[in-house]
């Protein structure tokens, strides 16, 4: 039950919603590369197509043509080993009610054992938290409740992170947890005067790619319901606090640079992170380079603020997934070499400032530093645009247990030794918050240990896994 995914929901009568959903999922491919799926509704029937693999592998033109109707939801998924199997692909379908329903979930519930226990459902490794929600919803629907009532009943006792889209006969619902951990936004196809359809998606570029206009973010605890008549909204769940807790790592790493979150373009916030990081200390160097892609905007900002020229030192193979989301350690280490190659003539004899977005286990960073030194770098000064990653995430991001988090078990000097850099510095939490220009509206628990919502394990020395 470890996911951080992308979700899409579209209602657009007369449009080819399967192709629109395909394009939107393609724009969200960075949020999950292990499986993709879609569910459409037509002729009183829900059809689900899903499989392991990238969006382009799962859907052929013939498949998309067969997915007709005006209603669709879609999902891209990542996971860790043990759950990277077909049964964990989404949307999850249940046949309860007149035509059944399907759900697609970005997030991670933290009280699954309690929810399953209450309902008398046996927890197995094959049962994801999304399966569990579907099962609980199905029971309410079979008892004669509407799906909206079932959602209110089930989600009001669910804890953790969920940005969820749900398809039923003639409607798509989109709901966000009371903290707003994961992003979710609403867009409109067509003009204000004559809308041609509505789209919900994890990130705004998924709206752009289908030609939808960004309308607004879904509020924490809000549920919007889209039908062919338009959009309605209810505050399904009481917001958890006066300030939402959007994941700060959406700004640092997860979201696309062209995504807008809480009114801020992510790329701009990343550049500001680099500017503020440069102001923290001075080091003499010849080039500032970013580790592609996540470190590049912050490197631009660093170069601008420090006056040291920006340059390129690494070429990235764009056809390899993020190392952070590779399913196991061996594959992760090997994928660093497949993913990056140094630009020797830019590096040889140069004192480098290398900006990256985060250090998690440290193995990727260590391999990168070695690669740069082997290519002739005279000095490697690492600058990280997030503070030390000290605590596991329980809200939809797959992170190692505390035992495997480099910063949880080492001082900065020890981390510097481990990764092999000449100097190592992290942005301060104050500067990260200043770069994002939000005041308390983000979760930063993996940096501070201050979890805004209950966690599924006692936070002892190990931090546990969820
Ligand atoms: S714990 Fe960290 S990664 Fe998880 S939601 Fe909070 S800020 Fe994001």
C-alpha cells in the first residue's frame, strides 16, 4: 500500500474522452510509471482497461477507440516491490449498485488496519488501501445508499492522504482529503458561457494538454461532482485545520515545473530555492550545474544569485524513469549509470557547484559525485534545495524507513564523507518556506518529524514502514 500517483476525471459529452484522458495521463506520467488505467461509462456499463507499464504501453489506438462514452477516469501509478503487480493497477472497480463504480486514488491511507478490522475485512498484501476503500464503499451501496452517501461515510473515517476520482453512472466525483496533502485541480473545456466539459487532474499541465482552462484547486475536504449538467460542490469533509497541508515535496521534486500549485508556478519556486541557497554561504567555483531535471531550476537560481556561471555537466537519458521510484535498491543503483552521463569537456579541471533537489538514501548522490570526479572535476560542492530528509512519509510518497534515510542517521559532515563531495549544504527550512512563499500551508513532516495527521506506526527510532 505505497503509492503516489496521478489521477484524471473527465466529463465531456460529444468529445472523445478516452483520447483526452490518455493525453492527460501522459502529462502525469512523472507521477507514476508502473501501471496505467482508465474506466469509462457508457450504455449503463463501466469498462476498465488497466495494465502494468507506461501510459503509451497500456493503451493502443484500438483500445482507446473502444472506450467510448462521455465519462472517464484515469490513473498512473507507482509502487514499491511486492505490490508492482497487475492487481494493484487502478482504477479499482466494484459492481455494487445499478452499474457499479470505479475509483482512482493518489495518496496513502494511514488507518487501513483499523478500517479493515471494523468492516471484518482481512488485510492481505494483495489488498491496497484503494481496494479497501472500494470494498467499504460497495458495502454501503449494496445497503441502499447512494455512492455520494457512501463516500461521505467511508472517507469521514479514513485517515491519511487521498486525492480521489470516482466514476459511477452519469457522474464523476473528485474528492480531496481534509489536509489537502496531494494536489487536485479543476478545469473547464470550452468557454465560461458555453462549457463543453469538465476535467479534474492531479496537476494543471494535464488540463493544459487537453485544452482545458484552469478553474481552481479542489479545496481540502471538498467533493466536486461532474455530470453532463455541469459541476456541483459540497464540503464533504470538515477541513482538518485552518491551513491546508499540501506536500512541500510537490514543490521541491514531485510536481512538474510548469504546474501551478496554490497560485505558484513550481519552476519559479525552485529557482527561488536556488537563489536563497546561494545566499546561505559562499564557495569559490567555476560552474553551477543542476542534476537534471529536478536540480536545474534551483541551479539557475543559484547561478543568478552567486554570479557564478550556469553550465551543464550531466546529460540525462530521458527514457528512463526516476531513480527515486525504481522498485529496488539494485535496480536503483544501476539506473543511475543508465540515466546520467557526464559532459567531460565542461567538467574537466572545473570546480563545480552541483545542485540537486534531495538526498534520500544517498546512494544516487554518491554515484553521481563519483561520476563527476571520474570525468575530471577538480572539486564538487553539493548544494541541496531541500533540507535533510529525516523522517518517512506516510502520506502517499514511497520513502525508505528511517534506518535507510541518510540524514536520519548521519551528521552533515558524515553525509559529505559518504557521498564523496568536497562540501555539502542543504537549504534551511526557513529559506525553503520563503522560496515557496506559503506560510504554514504545507506538510513538511519528513523534514521536521511534525506529522500533521496520525501516522500508522509509533514513531520510534526506526520510524517503521507503513
Ligand atoms: S511527509 Fe514529506 S513527502 Fe510526505 S506529504 Fe509530508 S512533506 Fe510530503
